[in-house]
């Protein structure tokens, strides 16, 4: 039988004792931020657990890593510290362990209902990179923007393409997104359009959170790259397709993306995801030696996107995809990122790119789902080509265990109208 | 007669009392970093000046902004604080003012010879953006990469094109640069090249340092954008042209740039540069209203690049350009950056893009100077197409006053050989 916690966890919960994802929360509006793990319907306050002396292992004993306002210090400590914390917390929360179970005052202090807490960004993000690792997404975008002849650029099968995104505008799930204004592609010889974006989209992504970084000038070997990744979050890379289409030649996406990027609050560790590891797709051509890994690993994570149209009560499933659709693995992405000597720092975010699958109902953005607005989607009796003001987009993701889910919770955001022009 | 300091300043110095650029230094290897201004051959330690109570103005009196290890807090305070600091420091350093001049123990503590200090990055850089604002550079690059028909992309005259760069790998002048390894463009149908970059280049740029930021969702008006810019530094955006050429379609530059970006240590304030303001070029077509500014201002700053070839004693001037060659102004860049709601933070860096002028001897990178390696440059009896191991690249910049220079010092870096493959 699976490990059980003394805290009741509903079988549909994303946060059983097998998961224990890390986040940062405020127990009260005036509190300083505190690290936590999620368990059932509760946040376990790691500040209180550390103060109570319950991290007794050789690495974490006496450490102040959980007295910080973000997880960066813990992430920098690396996998031995992460493993020790996981063993300690799984034991502490298990049904057979009295230390917390039978200590009512500590339970009162350390277990806070998720319904009552404010979640914050779990890490200070130094740099944010966005990859382009789903072949289906690359093919569909190429076809839409550049036509059906050679829709995938020649370099795509040789390297995990990426660009630098904007770190300052990364926000936590639940933050409203103001529709951006900007220049859109002009029709023929007329001057460019200026105003609120008419093609506001979501992009279904996940992002890896970097643990220990690397020194400038010292690349990370692809076979050691896994030890530089702490875990994953859901990520919505909101995109204004009209702004993007006009600005992106020749230096890539800029204002079409930088108005906001939403991440889910709970970082699910690679250690919790290990039971859901699966083989990555076979790569053809063979990658260059610096990208050729001994074991090429993906994860079986079901990903869903729901839209709650403006003014409606119910949300509507618009896509179901899976992390395992990615062609380039997380470890290849990280090794490629550093092959030129670029330094990563703890807390950096590496987005996967839009995770589209091969089926029409597994496409990861409206650009693909509505074929650039030419095939409207039906939603609860209304239709959408792109997002309208008041629409809410909700991502969720989970891996199915035996009687439980190792899940990510949700990553959501609602569109507010643009500022007046 | 021009204002004079009691500290002797050679007429060739970049740091007369009219300049007073800000930096961060360590007086001793074990000291904590301290803010400073440069005066002649000295750094004036603002930590000591603040402790001595010499910032007596209403904004800075009692502030701890100069007790910080970087300038971010001072930058966030905005132009009124910057003006007050300038007035206070110009008075304190002037020949007629006894407070520091006649206080030997404070002079001993607060004036440190520049030859003895280690300069550090002056700000914690949250995000770094690189623009593409010289028309001559855009035209030359377009011709080299895409041919002479329409070398400048259609969007270029409508918006200041930019991309997000890598913040983690920004280094201070004097830091060695390891030649990056990476994939280069394949010849015909052969697999891509992998190894040390064969086309390592510099890019002559300047960068604006952001003062007060803006909230996410709240754009900055172009006519108020000047108050969000503290000052300028020299910047070398090292570029591996072979890596860049292969990776940049469709998402822009990534590893071809992220292995290192060098900035000069002293931030020259816009207030010190104001006497050298000049009209920006007339823009045709007229910019959209959000980019149309009441007064479109450039600065007359002479920029020079020297290369000291590997193994040689002397450096050789390879280009002389001027900041006033930029088509898009700093304030247009900043307003455009925020028009979609993107938030800037104090200490963010906005690179101008390579500052090439119209003349063959004013081109800002080797890609242009050697026409992608087809026309080698002569240097002290040797030749270069791109940079070789051991080469040192030295930028300098200054505006000429009446009997003094308001200068930036230098921004230099030397190429170290790549790691073995
Ligand atoms: Ca994306
Ligand atoms: Ca550049
Ligand atoms: Mg985004
Ligand atoms: Mg660079
Ligand atoms: Ni960044």
C-alpha cells in the first residue's frame, strides 16, 4: 500500500505525501514570506519546522535555508539537500510518525489551510529563458507564419532553439493580465496598427527551475545536467500574436511576450516525478556529442487547458496535452544553454516552449487551435478565436499514481481590458 | 572659468569635477563593496562621505543609499536625489570648499587611488535588453546576412527593435572572455560545425541604466522617459557570428551573445551629459504618437575602439564613432519597452545596439569592418578578420568640454582560448 500521511488527502488532490512540492507563502497579509510544502489542503510552514529543529539530517541541521523569503538558498544546495529534505518531510508527515502528528501546538503553527494563504513567486528569478522544444508546435507555427514548405527551420533538429524572456514580468498564478497595447502588422502599405492587441493568446508550457548554477565559462555536461534542475512548474507564456508577428524579425519575440508570464506556485521536484519518467522520443539526426545523453528522459505529465469565458460560471476544456510530447529533453536544454559558457544561477527559469501534441485536441495555444483565428473554437455555446477581456485561462497538470496524483495544482490568469489609448 | 576641484585633474582625464560618474568598488580585497564617484585619479568613497554626514540635503540626509553594496537604492530614488547628490558632491570637491579639502583624516579615508581599487558591477541587473538603433548597423548587417535588396526590415523605421539579453553573464571591464564553443552554420548538406567560435566579434555599444522603474501594466510616457534613466555606460556586446547566424531563426540571438557582455565601471549621469545634448536625426516616417516626443535628444559622445593584438605591446585604433549616430533615442527605446505594460526595475540595462556611423572608419563591429571576414583589417603590421585568442579590445568614450573631458574611461576585455573540445 502507498505511503499515507496523518493529514487526510483526498484521492483527487494533487498534493499527497508522494508529492510535497515547494512554494513560498504568506500566512497573514503582514507576514514575511515563508517556504512551504503542500500536503493535501494545507501548506506546511517550513520556517516553523526548521525553528522546531525537525530538520535533523546532516546537511539541513542548523541551516537557515528555510528562514529565507524565497527558495534560492535551498535550491543552491543541490540534490543531496533536496533528498534529505524529502526523506525528513515524508517521515514527519507519515501516519506512523508522532513528532508533528501528536504535537498540537506545532500543528497549529505550521499547518495553514491553502484556502487562507497568499502564494508568492517561489524563487527570485535572475534570468528566464524560453525554449521551443515541441516539434508539433514548431511545425504548426512555421506553417502558419511562413507557409507549408519547410515549416520547421533547418536548425531545429540540431539544437534546442531558445530566446531570453523577460524576468521582471513573471507573475504568480491568479494575477490578472492587462491586455497589452502595441504595434500590429500593417495591412499592405498602410501604417502599422496601434492599439490593444487583437490576438491575445496563451501558451501551454512548463518550466524547469534551476538548482545549483555553473560558473561563467564552465559548461554543464549533459549527463550531469539533471543535478542542476530542482523541479518543474506550469507556465503560461501569454503571447500577443499581432505584436509578435510584426516585431520578431530579425531579433525574435520581445513586447509580444514581455507583458506577463504566469507560473504555478508549487514546484514539483524531479524526485517526486521520477516514478513518471519515460523515454524521450528518438532523435533523428543523432544529436551532436555535447547533446547526446546516456539516457534521454521525459516525464508522463498530463496537461490540460480550460478557458472560463467572460461572464460565464463554467470553464471549458480546450486542450489536453502531455509533457512527454517534447522532442528536446530538459537536460539537453540545460546543457545547450551552457555550452557557450553561459552561467546559470539558482532560481533561473527554463521554459519548455509550447507543449503541443500531434492530435488536434492536444495543441497548446489558440494560434494553433484556431489556426491563427480562421477556425473559431466552440466554448459553452460561445466561440473564441483569441482571448477576450474577462476570459480566464486555467492550466492544470498531474501524473497519475496508484490511488493518488502527483500534481501541479493550477496556473491561472484573467484578462483585464487594455488601458485607454 | 570652469569649476575646479582641489584635487588636481589632468586636462586629459575623463573624470573632472564636471563629470562625477558613479561606480562601486572595493578599497581592499576583503572589504564590502562601496559606492563611489570618480574624480581625477581617485575614487571618492561615498560610504565614508555618508558616514561623515556630508550629504546634508533634504533627500539624502540620513539615507542609507550609499551604505549599500550597489547603486540600485540610489537609482530608485530618482532625479531629485541625483541632482541633490550632484550639487552636494560638486560643492564638496570644489577648490573653494574646506570641508573635505582641509580634513586630512577624512581625505585619507575617502579618497582612494583608482590604480589601487577593484571595480565591481555598479548595479544588480535584473533584466538586460539590447536594442538595434543604428540605421547604418541595421543596413550593413541586413546586407551581409540577407542581401542588398531591402536590407533593413520593414518594421525597423516604425519601432526600436530589441531583444532580451542575458543578465547573468554581464561582467565588469577587465574581465577575460573565454572564446565560446557552439554550433556554426553547416556548409551545404554537411552536419553543423561544432567547436570554438571562428567568428568572434565585439559590438561597440552604450547602455542606459534605468533609475526608477514602472509598475507592471503601467507604460511610461515618452516625454517622461528621461526621468527613468540615470546614466550611461560603455558596453561591449561580444558576439559569436557563426553561432548567431545558425541559431537566430526564428527566435533571435541566444548563445551567440550570452557568453559575456562587458560594461565600463563608471556610470556617467545624464545630468553630466546634458551640455553635450544635440538633436536626434529627423525620423521618416513620423513615429506613432506613443513614440513622438516633444524634444528628440541625442548626445555628442565620441566613441573609439582599439584592438591590442595578441602578443603586441601597442593597441591600434580600429573605429571612431559617435553616440549621436543613433536613429532611435534612449527615451523612445524606454517608452517602447514599456508600451505593452512591461515593468522596468532600477538597475536594468538597456543597450543601444551597435553604434555604427555612416563612414567606413566608423563601423562598430568586425562583421561590418571586415565585411563578414572578406576584407581583413591591418593592425600594427598584422591582420584580423575576427578576434584571435589573446586579442584585447578596448572601448573608450568622451564628450569634450572647454578644457576638460566628460568621459567614460574604458571598457576592455581580452579573449582567452576556448576549453578543449
Ligand atoms: Ca513560449
Ligand atoms: Ca548588440
Ligand atoms: Mg510571457
Ligand atoms: Mg553579449
Ligand atoms: Ni533577463
